[in-house]
C-alpha cells in the first residue's frame, strides 16, 4: 500500500523526519518497505500559458507557439496534438534539467527557432505513457516552479500491513495510528452532506446475513465526458492506482482515503432492483476484468431481478459497468462481514483492493461518511442531481 506524506498531513502532523516516522510505524507493526519521491529531480520547469499557435511553415504536425512564462513571451515549436491557445502547461526553459539528466537548449526545428520545450506528464517522469501535453489547472500561477505548483516535493511510503491491521488500510487509518503514537490531534474533518435535489430511490433487498448494511444513492444527469481533476489523478498516481474516469476515480479515492470500498453502477443497466443474496450453484458472472466465473453457493453476490451483477466485496460485473456514456449512476457503499468475503475471491484467482479490506474488516460506522463524500465529489466534478 502506497501513501503520500501530503495525504497524511491533511489528517495529522507527520513532522519532517521521514526516517524517524518510518521507524515508528514499523515498530508499531506497519512495516515501511520503502520510500520514494513523488517525482524525479528536475529544475527550470515552470507553469506557462499558451497565448497563440500557428502551423509550422514546413512541418504539418508541428505548431509554432507563443508562450508566456511571466517574464517574457517565448517562441516554442511543439508537436503535441492538444496544444492550443489558453491552456496552461509545463514549460522547460532553456537550461532546464529534465528527469533523466537531459538539459534543454535553444534549438531549430525544421528551420524555426524554439526557446524551450512544452512538456507531457511522461517527460516530467510522472507516468510511463501519456498523450499530448500535460494540461495544468487553470488557477495555477504563470511562472511558478512546477515542483511547487504541483506539490511534487512529496514522499511516498510503501507500507506492508499484517492481516490483523485492516484498520490501517487507508490514509485515515495510518494517520490515526500516527496520532495515537505521538499523542497528536487527529483532524477529523466535518462530515459533508451532499445536496439532495430529487427523491428517487432504487429498491434494495438483503436476503443474506453476510451483508450488514447497504447504502445506495441515485445520481441523475451526470456529465458523461467529465474528467477527473488534476488533484484527483495525482492523488491516485501517488497511491499506485491508475486513473480510469471521474466516477470510478472518485470511488477509488474514497476507498484509499477512508478505507471504505464502494462501487458505482450504470443505473440504466440494472433491471428491477438490487438484491444482495447468495449465488446459486454454478451461476455465471462476467467481471469487470472480462473474466467469466461459475459461482459457488457460498459466494455472496449483488444481483438485480434477472441476474448476478457483482461479486460482493470483490469485484463488480461487466454488464452494469460505468462507461463513457453513463448519465445515471447508482452508488453502493456496503458493509460485508469478513467471514462472508474471506477466501472467496482467491478461489477464483482474485485479490482486489476491496476484498483485502473487507476480509480484514471495515469500520461498520463508515458507510454514511463515505457515500456523502463520494456524492459531493461526483456532483462537483461531473454535475448531476442526487
């Protein structure tokens, strides 16, 4: 499990002595297997605004850009397909040291001078693959050093937890442990209550003792093309989780931050209502990863009125998955008994972030806080009505 110090610092004072903190956590049973920086070393890279672009006279795929770095306007030749006037992007100025040691020099590209380089996330060493320039939040100050602007001066702790420490499988959980060790104050942020603007609910019934609580919320009118904001993508990256889309990213954020797994369904793909029940022997389910499994009768499933649509506490089903065309969402936040989840996923070769948490035990008072936080974030990022 990867957790950044900046994430922890929102809950508790971590101090500046990382080796001392790592030692204290290890002695408490939270073994620190390693630590890394949030980004490789770099210098001379700043936030810049693209003022104008024109086609390169001798290269169809290149643009000649006029860029403001707060001190001057520079001419930059760029080959990225998403470069356009009005966006803010990282600019490696002449003399900048890139991750890996390359130094940026003034150059001529097909006869046109270029005084620096506009950068992608890959060129900054933030991701292994990326397409186009890294588009920065519009509220960043032009000319600001990129390391400061994106809070890249951060340390990532890699924690190996023993099976009995399910309470620490989240940023909140580790922060609580630090507060307990140091006698410090845990900053329990006020629980939000997302604005409710319609009264539609979705019928849910529970027929198995393995599910102690099931909260759901209908969110209509979600913007299908909404992208996760930079801070959310970066939070997930530092936790070692790939950004997928705004809806799924928010559910992953809530799990990583609070320790409560949750799932989002495309509401229009669910037939009739939700039933939490035991599987019938041999019942088939196609999971999000595309794998089809034959379920045993001791497996807990989430079903609608026609078929199983999720492997409870392990992985959702493909048939009701969120897609780029989803406009109505059903959020699920449940409490599953550890005994109802333990070992079930491994039987099918599945070890997921959700199953590891449910097997070890999730706080059964956390569900309301989790669904309210997820709803608030979803409404702010993708709009909609809850």
